[in-house]
C-alpha cells in the first residue's frame, strides 16, 4: 500500500570523501489509516531494528490494533527497511498523546514510554484530574508490565525518560500541580520542572520540583560518568532555585543534580530575548552540545540570527562554560526537536520543523509551508547542510536517529509524500548520502549479535560466509572500535570496557564487499 524506495544504508567509511554532501531520501513511508496518525519518537533497538511511538485514531490501514478513545498511543516496531514487525495500541476512552512523548529500550530487553493522558480506564490506572504524565513499561513484544499515571489535579505534561543503574528510571515532566504525586512548589500558577526517579515497577523513590515563580521546564537529561545528572531546559524565574541567576527573559537552563535530587550547579544562558534548550547530548571531550531555539540577534560564533526563532546550538564544557554558539535557520520560524550525533561523521544532526524558504533553509530544495528541516553541523559548529522535506501542507518532524531516520507527521499528499491515507499520517524518512552503498534488506540478518543489550561479552555469529568474513565495529562517530577476521562461524568480543551507547557492526567478505550491517546497544 505504501510507496517504498530502495533501502540505502549509511556506513561510516562512506563519509570520508563527502562530509558536507547534502543527503537525499533513500526511502520514505507513511504509517497510518483513515484517521489522524503521528509518529513522535524513534529509538534504535539492540536487535538492529527500531521502536517508534506515536498516536492514532484509526482502526484500518497500517493500524492493526484496537483503539479505545479519540487518540491512543501507538507503538510500532519497524525493521531497517520500514516494515512493521509488530504494533500495539494503548490508552483509555479519552485521549492520549503529546509532541514530547518518548520511548526507550530498557536493559531487560523491554521498553518504557511516557506520554500524556486524559483517561482513567482501560490501560490507564490512577489518573488524577486534568492531564497526567502516563508512563508504561512493556516487555520485549509490547505487553504491558506496569502502567502509572503520574500527576496531581492540574496539568502534568511529559518531557523525557532515562534508564538509570539498578533498573531505576528518571521521569521528567512539567507541572502546575502541587498535590497528588507532585511536591508543592512556591508558585503553581506557572509551570515548574518536575523530576522524579522510580524503581523497576514504577514506585516513586525521589521526587523534586525545580524552579521559581516564572515558567521553568527541563526537557532532557544526561547521566554523567560521575554518577550525577545534567538537565537542560528553560527558565524565566529569578527566585526559588534560580535566585541570583539574573534571568532577563526566558533563557536556556542547565541544572546539575545528584541522584537524590540535590542541586550541584546551576547555569542560565541567553539574554533579553527568548532562548531555550530542548535537547542535549554529550560530546567526545566530555562536554555537552545543548540545542534549542533563540530569537536573540546578538552575534554568535557560527551563523547569525535570521528572523523569528532559529535553531540555537551551544557547546559547553563539562562544567557548563560556553565554548561556542551557533544560530541556524531562515527568516521565518524554526521549531527545534532533537539533536543526534551523525553516524559516520563527527557532526551532529539537528532536527525539527521550518516555515522558512531562505537563509540556511534555501538549499537544495525549499518547500513553501511547514516542513521537516534537517541540518548537520560539524563538531566545531560550522553549518554543513540543511534539507527541507515535505509537501504543500503541514509536516512536523519530531525525532531523528544517528543513522538518519526522521519521524513525525504529515498532512501533505504531494511533494516528497506520495501516499497519505487519512487526515494525517506518521511519516518516516530514511536519509542517504549520494555515495551510500545499496544493500538488499534481506542481507541485514546475515549476522546475529547476542545477548542484546550487552554489558560484558557479545557473540557475533555469521550466517553463510563464516570463513571469509571480517567483522568491524564502529561507534556513532564512525571510529573503528574493533575489527577481526572470522576463522569460524562466530566470534566473542569483550565489550566490558566500552562506553555505554549504540554501536554499528558491519561484515565484509574476502574482497572487502560489505554484505551485512546491524547495530547493538551497550548498557551500564
């Protein structure tokens, strides 16, 4: 039913001669039925596939699960060629979904997702009043293991989730509640950042509100090597936890806490305009790249202010000092969503939505309207390329993977989109560089990796060409971590000293021809 293009897979050695080349669409696919369907997050799984989280109101087309209310949460497992492996719908008789919904794979091979709910029946347990941050633990095939509706009697909105050591989970929300599960704040008339840690079955262990009398929001968290957490978001407060911080308007906010919730350090970034951090990742020098939006016309190290809101990237050292800043976009509005290390390069994908047709958005193929906008900057902040994708109607990009799979939603049925089923569909796009190698998707299962996720030892098993294969493992920056020729059908690799993260494994025959690529995750 869906229009499907030849699958092109990005390999690390491909990029050496073309780091600034603008990618094209390798394949694109709409997901949905006759209703409203959106994909809001994607996460690479340890078996080489992907788990996606979205919402649906359909009961037909690609939606092969029973919906219960106006919109239900829709979880889809997809292979690298865009084929659905399994799917489930979750929710109650009212409505579930939020643009900041998140899903991760957990160390036990299952999944955890957080979204927003207004229901108090069917799959939703313990709803409070208005909206709650609904968090659900799934097993490896999508069965619910536990479901918790966290919140109070006002607005409680999801932000992010992160697995911590000992099968505990960090849950991030923003809240105007001061009752129920939510600790009291100094002013519940505006949003505060609500950060809490739960055990393996969802019981709250640590529970904190951060902020002041303004709007305070923390969007993402990084678990640092020192065992503490760095949180990134925005604030407009000058009191409470922000006392003495000299916040002029709305500014980017970096908060470092320990696992008990105690504040270790506090930084704000920006000026007399509106700035925010909406996502962040660690960098190779143990610092951070925090990315969000800014309408501040002040000069920066890379790029310049174009108009309305631009993507704003800030490189920080390990203690929060600014090393450089960049602004990227056009004269209209850019809405930022996610930053990821770009597999095979030392750059970073910046993903979101743009209504611009000029500036950095003007090449190579600007679209009039609201479109996906994917940009890549190098490790020093220089703008490499920007790619607008979509059609004549609204297209919203919500997430991207390290290997260039973008997910979101589309209302278009023209331009880059060829098969819209309902009012809106989830739209998944795999980017590919001009020099990418063409691989038959049947070859993606020629090598098996187990156990996954990994901690100490992995076993790599080659299907057919065992006496000719060379196994190569690279990290997300394209650096070769391991390479070995197989003398038998399998090899064991000690990964006990490798950092946690996603790794890519490729297999080649005796002539150097690549015939299998997969990825796996190491957890700590």
